[in-house]
């Protein structure tokens, strides 16, 4: 092997993503196949069989005929990292080298190589390789990215890229921003000149990232530690003169830092079913004019019709996500009961509607 140069340098290549058929395991891709290829030894002949690692690690790449290992004529689609004077990097006591950012699947990524292995994963005497999500600060709350990853190493002797592909989808999220293979390749195999991975003290690694597009929505709730109870009473006059199904709305009032109002339909809702006309309707409305899209309030509320004679109030309670949807009850109370003078709900042609509530949490949907 030629003597290492006196300087250390890196070369990276970020290729445009192209559609390709996915496969699993090692694969090789000749860039310029010869017209009469010489006989090549099998994987089992080229690599040492001892100290084989579990399926998630590479210590001695096996034959492509074994399950999980295939060959494919293509180059890495997304990123290449060429390291010149690798021996200087490994002797510099550098734990890992992090590449510059590259884009794949609409996200920014970083390829990390541990020249002397990730010791926290008991990967001494190996090269470790990882893919890391570059910037998560701009991602939505409760973000999640699913992808399949292929790591490569270049065989200079045979002019091929050898890859190990794990067909399992990797899930990136707030608590897991990187995935990789601690024992990607052992130093003995890597340093053997006949294997072609380290030639003239230079080597090349690569990665492909295929992002699985998600169509689901993510909902997150942030509970309020000390919820504040709010109450508002509204006196509604001239009930007998309200003969249509019009919706009446109280003045806006503040509660838990938000603006609310009470909705009241003294003659019920005009609908296809006659049953709606036999009940009064009461609701609690939230002003969402300044709300960001997807924001809702997790609210427990009680709507009450005051008994002005016997103090035997009638009330109904519920807990709902309130946003554009009004919280309340279409069939709050039967009209006959509401208009019964002995019940005390309607006195001097006026009633008192009351809302009592507390915001338990803030919900976001993305």
C-alpha cells in the first residue's frame, strides 16, 4: 500500500434522488463492467468467516446467495463521503466524523462515521456508521419520519459499491434522531488490501435514504396544571316574542384567557325531525378568529337554566374539544318543561342561562 499523504481531506457528493427498486442486504454495483470479467472469488472466500455479528451489524460480509444479501447495478442515490488519508483520521483520536448536510426525501441529513468504532455500543475494532436527522427545530410538534436506509462502502479493486440494506423501516422521532450500524465492518476486513475497501489510504462510504410518506394526522394535548373555573350568567328577556328558530348569542366574555359566548335557541332547531322543535338548545361558543389551524381547547363545561323560584336549577355537563365546533346540547330541555310556570325557569317572560367551565388542556392537530 502506498505511504499515506501528509494531509487529510474529505470529499462528498450529494446525488439527486432517483426512483429505484428496493432490495435487502449487501449489493454490488459495477460502474463500468469489463467485457470479459475475470473469475471473482465468492463473498465467503473474500471475507473472514469468524466473529460474525447479528443481522444488524457487519463483521464479515457473507455471500450474496444467503438470505438478506443481493446485488444491484446502481450507485448510491443520495450521498457519498470520500476520506483521503484515513489512517490519519483514525490516529487522531477522533470519535466520529460528521459530514455536511445533504437532502433526501425532503429532509436534511448527516452521515456520521466512527473510524475506530462507537465504543458506547461495544464496537471496538470496527467502523461504525450512522444516519442522523440534521435539523428538527423546524419540524411540527410530535413529528415522526419513517424511512429505509442503505449504507455503502466502495470496493476499489472490483469497482463496486457493497451495501448492507435493512428492509425494516426506521422510525425517527424526538427521542430517536439517528439510526445506524455500530459494527458496520471490522478493521481486519477493512484494512486488508485484497478486499479493496482501503486503497492508497483512501476509502468511500455512501448512504441512501428512502422516506416513507405518512398520511396520518398527529394530535397532541398539553394539560393545564391548574385549570381555572369560569362562570357567566346571561338574562334573556322577551322570550314569548322569539317565535322563530333564530340563534341568539350573548355578549362575549373572557374566561381562561379566551373569549366566549353563550348560544340560546328558545324554540329549538328547525330540522328534518320534528323532535328538534320540542326542545330548547343551549351551547357554549369559543371565539377562534385568532386561533392557529388545528388548535382546540379540551374543555369541561356545565350549561345551566336557573330556577328563579325554587332554586332547583336544571343543568347538563360534558367534556369536549371545542374549536369551530360549539359545545352544548341540541335537546337541552323539553319546551313544555321550560315553559311550565311552576318550574321557575321562565319568570316575567325572562330566563337566566348560565355557563360554567374550565379549560383542561390545549390540543393541536397536525
